C-alpha cells in the first residue's frame, strides 16, 4: 500500500472524529453535558467500526483483482465514507432521551442524507470511471451497519416495531450461513443478478429514514414497517435457497417458475392491487363535515389517480402514505385501512404492473450504491 493512500486513511479517521466532536459538543444543539459526552462516545465507537471496515478492505482499492492498487480513495469512495460518518453520528442518539427543539430532527436528517448518498456514490464512480472493489465492499458494509443503527433509533422513538430488527439481522445471518457452508466444504452458488433485490434494499433505507422524521405518525410507520419488512425477508429466504444449492435440482424449471411468477404479478396481481387500493381508500376515508374539498383531499385524489392509471405509481404511492399521515381523522385501526396501507406499500415495492401509462419512476427505488 502506498504511503499516500495510508496517509489519506489516517487523515479521514482524524477528520471524521473532529467533525463528530463538533456536532455533539455544540451548545446550539445540546445543553446537557453528560448526555453530550455519551453521544460523542457512542458516535466515535461507531466511527471506529466504520473506519475499521475501510482499513480492513484497503487492499481492495483497485478496479479488479488483477489491477494495480490505487494511491487515493477517489471521490466516490470518499462519498461512501461520508455516508458511514453520517451513520456514526446517528449512533450518538441511541439509548438516550430524544433531543428537543431543532435537534429532534437531527437523527432523521443524518440518516436521510446517508440514504440519499447511497444513490450517488456508485453513480459517481461509474461516471468518473473509478469503480473499485473497495467501494462495493464498503457500500454493502455501511448499508448493513446503517440498517442496524437507524432501526434501533426508530424503535427507541416508537416509530417501528422491534420485529423490524429481523431486517437488520437477515444480512448477518446470510453471511454467517455462507461462511458456515464454506467451512464445511458445502456448495455455495453465486446469486444471479436481480433488480428486485436492489429495490427492496433501497426501499428499507428510504422507509427507515422517513420513519425517523418526527411528524410521521407511529401508528402508520409501525404497520408500514411490517409491510416493507416481509418481502425483503422472503427475498432473503429465496436467495438462501439459491446459494445453498437447494433450488438446483432442475435449474431450468426453477428459473421458469420465477419468470412465470413475475409475469403473473405484473400482468394480473398488481393491476388488481391498484383497484383494491382505490376501493379500500374510498371506504376507509372518514366523512368530512364540510362540503369544501381541501388541498389535502385534492392531493390524495391525485395520488390515487396516478396509482390507478399507472402514471408514476410508485411516486404517487409514496405521496399517498405521506398525505394520509396528515389527514385528520384517518387511522390505521381497521381491516380496510390496513389493507389500504399494505396495498400502497406493495405498489411502492413492486410497481403498478400492466396497463401503466408511465412507470419509469421505479428507478428511484433501485439501489445505486453497488460499484
């Protein structure tokens, strides 16, 4: 490893520590000194883990296994490291009372920026021609750490249920299972490319980031967490069956079955879900005493029309959930309203399917972090 790269790594460690120090000793954000010290200590410990991942994988700072080692991280890897620093700052809020005032928004802002950064580091690497094995490894590692820290915070604030930690644990169970099989010389197959896998992973980060924002109602975010969680866990289980060679007895038949399921979902299930969502929403919206249509009601109507017609259905579904969060009198306490929520999340995750007028908005949820 070159002296220049080593120097950059150590500078990043010191600079990240100084930034965290300035955040948590700021009198404008925190006026409780003992809590501020604990926040700083927790964030520094998480930053040490983030940096340790960088140091451990430093020799992968190359475009391929046979390519020469690069002498600097490059801007894409620096952006990925910045995302890790934002996650470390989030860790400073664990196991302490929620901050008040403007600081109450800080955990949500930090993790939202980290989630948004996941959209750009890989794209930056590809556009600049600086893709590296290091970037791919750090991206996966930091996403996994973030999906432990941020859900723990959301649980602490009552925004999601503890069961959502199954999402956090799934990645580590998967890695442990692979290592266990390799140690016992059992077959481990490569996972085939799957855009849905990236979509589900990106959706988890977006959901947890949104759940952390104080205005989001717990009754919505807790149920939405279950709706977002279940498809990802099913996806992990299917991936495990693939890598553990349990679906290889007739690979052609298995592939055909998945293709048939995808086709049926797109052509029939998702169009039906769109209609069911509109019907359930009609039945579950509370009656308004005033005959005047409010701006919020117009927004809900436009979102539903976008979903039913298939015009940017995923974006409209996200907008619908946020609008219902602020719609007075709407509560997710009965079967009709819960069905509405699950149908909306299904559209966010899987799209609107056949007979959609425009559905390129699905790219918004596809993870761009892999480099």
